[in-house]
């Protein structure tokens, strides 16, 4: 039996999962790591801690599965995207923190670049918005704030990477400096049509090209791990950003198929086929995967606060003791009684892209209680997703027939029902919710030929539950109109 190791390096935890060739989970390990919030709007990780927790998980998952590294056909990586790491080639030591995708420290710089007219160029070439979410302005910040870094970068002494590059560098004992087109397409530096790093954007964003990794296929062997790391040399055969990997794990192989992952944020990706589809409604056009004869692009809607809203109810407000409790609390009232929560805690992502919007609770009365706020929180997750689907529709994307869902909060039945009600489209939850890791295993397994192709993988996908929309058009329109008014009022709140 062939085994595959999936490394799922997420925003709040590192996970490793061992799968067998039937796609069955044989061993799972997970470790949370420290989130650093040094200033309002800043979010950092320690790159070393990312690496250490990820390697510990890999060894633990293998031990739990009773699988030796030598029995692995390949390993695949799914990673939190955009998070930016700068390191020294000679020592492999990170310089400065990993600046996390949620970090907004470059909001003013993005505004300055927009004022220079760069937003249009960025959109046309990369399919992205000129927003602090993406890597390039974070990398420029590191180069500007770490003494000597810019000169050393120009001299070729330093390397930049998103988390996939950082992990592969260390897995390979410093021999491989690579990334896949999906991760590259989140940096603001990758030309989507030509499939190369873009010299004009590197110059405009002040990024020395010597820093950039080589772009290799998402599916296919790019090298081997150093035997000292896992105990044997293992082919590294799959690399994907976690949302791309989840789309793959959800078997969204045909154009028009879409998934939404309810993790820290929410990320809705629709497969648009072999060509990028430019968005006119501020969605992102991005690479899905490439390799072994497969090539897919996606339209993406990225929401910064998804499951994290529930964490805030737990840790910030103390309304619940565990995230799972939110469902019962929200279900204890029939509706939010007019309470609306706009969770713009770190600004608003797609389709608004407003770094200065801030979280706001509307409609409080003396009758409002914790349950109404909990219900409004779930509705906010669902309503943000509805805005994305609207933007996709306006972009002329294929009409959504059903929405495949995954991620921690997809286990919440009430949220899934609210989602179906507000979308007016069935929401379908797969049997295996481990879709991100599964996607990484699928990329790697296809890369070494454990599986024959996507038809074989699509046949393995099974629904666990289907949530049918159950709300009249008038009620849906009223809730959506109220939400639109609330969003409008949060815009620009924190601007100077
Ligand atoms: O773009 C950010 C995304 O990749 C983070 O995903 O699952 O770590 O919240 P997650």
C-alpha cells in the first residue's frame, strides 16, 4: 500500500495527515502555534515555530499511522497563503517575523501606490487588488525595516517565500527554493497570463528579483526531502495554497464548481477552467493548480473574518466557552431581532477591499441579548459569502448549482442552513471534512502516479449532508437589504 503525507500549515495551527492510497486517514497530528499582535492591525508568526510545529506534526502523524517515511510515495503541502517570510540563504535563518496575510501594516503604503495609479496595472497583470493582504508590500516592509536587508537582498544573499517555499527549503536541507503558481499568484508579483514573475511589478513594488523562488508545478515532483528531516528521502510532489488545495480536495475539477472554506476567514473559490477570468466586481482571479496536464484558474472571494468571529464571541466577549456552543446559543432565538454584526475587525476583504472599515454592531435594543449577537454573528458569516456569490454572478461566472463546504465552522448545522437560506442555493457538506489536507495528498499522489487522474478522485467525493434553502424570497431580500445598509455604514471608519 502506498501512503501520502499531507502537511497542512494553516494560520493558527500546523497539521499533518497520513493518507493511504484509498484516501483513508491513517494518522493525524495538530499543533497550535503563537499568534503575535504587536500593534493594532499587525499579525505576526515566528517562522521557526511554523517549521518546528509542522515537522513535529509530520513525525507524530507518521508514528500514529505506523508508517515509516520510507513507505511514503510522496508528500504534499497545503499552506496559509500570502504570509511573507524573508530568510538568509547561508543559514536558513528567518530575518524578522513572518508577516501574516491578515496583517494591515502596509495599508497606507497600498493607498500611496493606488494614488500613483498602480492598482489598475496590478489588477490587469496579477488578477489581484492592491491590498495589504498580499505578499509584496509586506516583503518591501521587511526589506525597509531590517537593517541591511535591502542591500543583502540585491546581492542575492536572501530569499523570500510564502510558507510553502519556507517549508520546502527546510525539508530539502536548503537545496530547493521553489513555489507553485497558485502561491506565486498571491504575491502581487506574478504575471497571471504569462506565468512568470513580472519585472515591471517587481520594480514598482521595489522587490529585488534575486529574492524570488523558482515557480514549479503544483502537481509533480520538484525534489526530495533531505533524509535527515523525516528519516528517508521523500519526493515532494504537491504544492498548493490551502484554499487551492481545499478546492482540489473538494473535487471541484470542472468549471463552475465551487467550494467555500469556513476557517479563520472564508474563502470561496470557483473553478473557471484553463484561462483566468478577469473580475469586474473586485473578486480575485487566481491560479488554481498546474501540472501533469492539468491547469485550472479560479475566481476567488476572500473574507477575512469567518470562524474567527466565533472565536471573538468566545475570547473577546466571553459569550461562549467553546466555539461549538455558538450553535445552541444562536438556535435559542428564532432570529437576531434586528441585530446585525459587520465583522470588519481587520477591514473588509472582497468585494469591498476597505482596510479602514471596522467591526460594528447595529440594531441593539434593550431586548438584545447574547443569543441575538450569536445569531447575528452566524448570519454575518453567511451574508459575506452571499456578497461573494453575487459578485461572481455579476462577473458572468457560471450560475452556482450548489456550494460545497468545508473548514471547522462547516460542522455547524445552523450556520449551514442559514447559508443555504440566504444564498437560495443548496449547501453540500462532504463526508470527509479534512479537504485541505486531502487536496495536498491528491496533488502529491497525482504527481507520482498513485492515482490515475481527476476522474478517479471525483468518484471518491461523497456528500454527508445537503442543506436545502428554506426561506422565502421576500424574507431573504429583506435580510440582505438590511445587511447592505449596515456594511455601507462601516466603510472608512478608521481612516484618519
Ligand atoms: O489567504 C489566506 C488563507 O490561505 C488562510 O487560510 O485556513 O489558514 O485560515 P487558513
